């Protein structure tokens, strides 16, 4: 069963309450999303570490319920 877009956003927001999140369903099938996540929690982290943090927030559903996620991350600009 595909992951609903609101569930994806909920999991990320749960881990990063300050986050600004933009999600797009790339194929209209609930299996292929693009997400842009901006959070202060990423400050001082490498891009790889930031992505690992987001994947961790998905609680093991990446590669299972969620097939593909084109992920970009950033820290808030002052």
C-alpha cells in the first residue's frame, strides 16, 4: 500500500517540529515523492547527515511503503 502524502509530511513534522516541508507526488502513485525540508535541526550537519535524519524520521518505511523519495534539505536562512 502506498504512503499517503499527509502521512509522509506528518512523520517528518513529528521529527522536525520547526520544519517547513514541501512535498510533491512525482508519479501520482503515492510511491514516488519529492520533498524539500528546511529545519534548524540540520545546522552543522553535512548534506548526507541531514538526509539520514529525514530517512530516520520515516521509521523504516523508506524502501518499503515508500518506494522513492527525491530529497533536498536546507537550514533556514536568517
